C-alpha cells in the first residue's frame, strides 16, 4: 500500500533563511505521526506546507496520490487545529463547529445534527449556544478539534494543540486525542516540542533539527536507540560519555572511559560505526546503584554519591566514578524497603553492555 | 503631598477633578444653558424668561424645519440625508484604504502609510474647503480640464453651489476619521482566523464576507458615528459651498444666533438637531447589535 502523504525533497527558503532543508517523509493512512524538535527547527513551517499555507521552494507533496502543488489550502483534504485554536470570536460554539459545512450538500437539519454529534464527540454537548469568547483554553481546543473533524478530512494537522493547557489538562487531552484518533481512523500529524507528549501519543515520530529530519522512528526505537548525539540529548535524560569504538572482526567493541570495554550489538549503533573517538549514551534507568549488602552478576564500577534528587516515585543519583569524565546520572525506583543513599556515601554503579548506545554523530 | 496619604478613592477623585471641572465648565454648562434658553423667548433685544414651548411649536408647525413641502425637503431631514450620504461615501471609500494598509502593506511600512494618509489634514480645514472650490468651481480645475480635453463645451454647473459639492468636500474632510477606526479594527483581527476559514474550505472572497467583514464591524460602527455626528453640525462647508441657495441645519442655527439674534429659537433648533442625531445614531447601534453582530 502506498503512503497517504508523500514528501520528496521539500525545501523552503524565507529570503536568505533556509527553513526546510530537504524533507523526505511518508505517512501512512491512519497513522498518528508526530513532528518533534526544538523551537525554530521548522515544524510549523512543514505542517503549514502540508496544509497549503506555505508554498515549498522546491520538492513535491502528494496527498492520497495527488500532487498538491496547484491545490490551494481550501481544496486540500486536510484540516488544521491551530496553535492559537483560531476560534471565530463573532460566532457561537455551534457556528464555529459548523463553519466548514456551508458548502456540504446537507439539509439544515442534517447540519445541526452533525454539529451536535461533533460536539458530543469532544465532550461539549450542550455548549452549542455559548459565545466562543466565553470558553476556557481546554474548551477552545475541543471546539477547534470538533470544527476540523466534522469535515472528515483525510489528514488532521495539529500544531502544538496542547501547549497552552496546564499539565493535568494536557495529560487528560493526550489520552482523549489518542482515543479519538483510534475511533475516527483519521491520519493525525502532530507538531510538538514536548518529547514526552510525542512518545506517549505517536505511532511514529520525526525528530527535526534546523530544517532537517534527524531521525524518524517509532517511540521505543527513538528512545532506546537514538541515532545521533542531538537526538539523544533532545529526548529524555541521557548520560553522554566519551569513548572509543572499533570493529573486531564483525563485532562492535566500545571502550567507555572509566567504565571499561564491552562488545555491543549492531542495533546499539543505529547511526553506524565510525571507528575512533565517539560518544556513548547511557540512559539513567539502565544503570543502577548497589545498596549495602546487595550483589549482582552485572558489571560494576566503584563510585561516590555526589547528588541526590528525590522525586517521590524515583530517586535520581549523580555518582562520581573515578576515570569517568562527569558524574553518572542514575535513576532508581523507590520500591518498598529500599533506602535512599546520602550524599558522600560510597556505592557501586551497575551497568552492562546492552545499556550502551554508540552516538557517532 | 497630602493626597497620597488618603484612600485610593480620594486620590482618584483628586486626580480626575481638574479635567472634570474643565469638562463641566466647557461641556455641561453650555449644554444646560442651551436647554434652558430654548424654553425662553426673544422680545426685542431682551430675553423673556418665562417658560414656554413656543419655539418648539414653531419648529414643528411650519414646513421649513422638519416637514417640508412638495418642492422642498425640511431642513432637518435634508441635513440628515446629506450627512448620511457623506457617511456612506466616506466609509465605503475608507474601507478599501484601511484594508489595503492593514492587509497588503508590509508591516514595517504601515506607519509610513498612515502618515501619508494624514498629510492632507495638516492644512487648515478652511483652506481645504477653498481648495475644493477651486477644483469644482465654474472656472475650476475640473471644468477647464474637461473643456481642454474636449469632453465638454460649456463648464458644468452641477459641481459647485449645490449639495454635491458639500458632499464631496465633507467626504474628503472626514476620510481620515473613517480610515483610522476601520484600520484599527482590521489590525486587531487575528490572521490565523483567516487561515482557519481557508482551511475550512472558504476562498479569499468568502473568507472576507464570513470573517473579516463581521470582525471589522466595530470599526465600521465607529467610523459611521465619527463621520455622521460632526458632519450634521459642520457649518463652514455648506456656508461656503452652497452660496445663498440652500441651507442646512447648521447654517439655520447659525443664522438664528448671529444674524436674527433669536437665541431661543436657535437653541431649540440645536436641541432638536442633537436629539435627531442621537436617535439616528442609537437606531444605527441597535441595528448593528441585532443584525450585524459586531462584537467588540
Ligand atoms: N514568514 C517567515 N519569514 C521568515 N522566516 C520565517 C517565517 N516563518 C518562519 N520563519 C523562520 O523559520 C524557522 C522555522 O520556523 P517554524 O515556525 O517552522 O519553527 P517551529 O519549529 O514551529 O518552532 P516553534 O516550536 O517555536 O513553534 C524559524 O527560524 C523562523 O524564524
Ligand atoms: Mg511552531
């Protein structure tokens, strides 16, 4: 099956500024796809290019097998939820939701019914007659969703739809959005700079930097096997240590300064192997500290606790290991009976080869 | 300072007191005086201070001021008609200009454009009215131009000394006052609303009708009121542009006060005019609330 959306070599120049630098993308029908990246990397520009509000300087965009170059925004099978929600302040909630129905071949009753259904879908039944300016942030966001979904687009584009909401509301809306996307079966493209949000919601994520896609993968691969240093630094917490990488026969061997040598699998070097100096990434939760009296058959390095940050469910330790350039950040679950170590306590850091990711780039 | 030691309310009162007294003296006092005088009568050179509604009866009984006759409109309806026409023309011409500056001109050029728009208003109002006389007169720019071009043989008489010239002059004089409020309303429109409308299937024209125009209604209402209300009271332009022929309300009032020395009748005419303007403006605002739904 071919992709619903295909981007080939999309470039965008704003005067001298090169905002998109050759984007190649394929998004499948029904996929929940996220564009993730730091501020100013071009996420919004890319989304607006798909919606038809920006014309790419070069490259092709196909939606559902049709070239979109000559198709203006109002004729594209896409609908957008704007970052500011763009709710029409002069209309009621129901008029906002029904805005796009004007051209649909439906009777007035059918339209009223469609609006009521769309409002019910986003949990706003009975809000139809409210003035749009009398809504909370979360309600506006739902109105914007209902207004876009009522037209049954092939693709729904969402530009940081949750960034204006508080943490609790945001988490609730994340779950609702996932459920909604599964029920309606529409392809979602979500722009976000919140890596946690992208990991929670997406089938696939493209991480963008400075107009380019750094890595495109499912959330687990992205988290566990980032292909470069910048992806590793952008997503989650990661210890990044200097090391050496090389091939011994067909085995990849890594030497991490202060921890020691070990062989790794090919999937642990997703960015490829360039023999010589390299960076090695280790997630805090793949390391551990040994509490007094505990033993392990994993590899161990002696160290001293440098810093303790208590989060309730987790404790983060910074542990200084002689020979390792910077303190290692280690996260431990606070399970029953496990003590919290004090600053200055001697301890042993537990690790193994499977924790390592070679970050050549 | 004493007032800073007192309560916030007292401080606020102290701060607004000077402008309040000033506006009371300059606005409220003359207004009250006009109302009072309109119920008096003129007897020779003196004012007869017995209360009477004679002036109002005079205004409403004859054909001159309100009712008119078969040949001639009443002065008040004619004045309202002229002001309404001026308002319509001014706002209709101002809207595209405001739209152009707000939507087409690059952001860094906008203040330059607004500056250019205000340039004609640096010259005195009187001089601008005379300029229009030069342009529209019997031997004026328009007539000589058209004759030179061979489009007409004889100078046109319809240009000057009739209501057309009053309307043209007033429409020009009040253009800026219409452009600015509309411009401000257009500037306030969130541009993502226009994109949202396009995204939902509307083209640029239908987006204008469904989003831009309704959202700029507050600016249009402001422009209409700002042009309509003072043009009824404008007496310089009709005085200079109408010659001795027709008279508008402002001239009639001026004549009563300064030439016929009948202050009470002039005062009553002023009150009637103010009420008429007030009622027309109120009707307009209500109409706007009910049908155009201009929400600020
Ligand atoms: N109309 C424009 N003219 C010039 N430069 C622009 C324009 N629109 C965007 N840019 C530039 O393009 C780059 C990418 O912008 P974009 O809005 O796509 O970033 P983003 O990834 O969405 O960032 P954010 O997370 O902050 O929203 C930015 O450096 C921005 O300054
Ligand atoms: Mg953005």
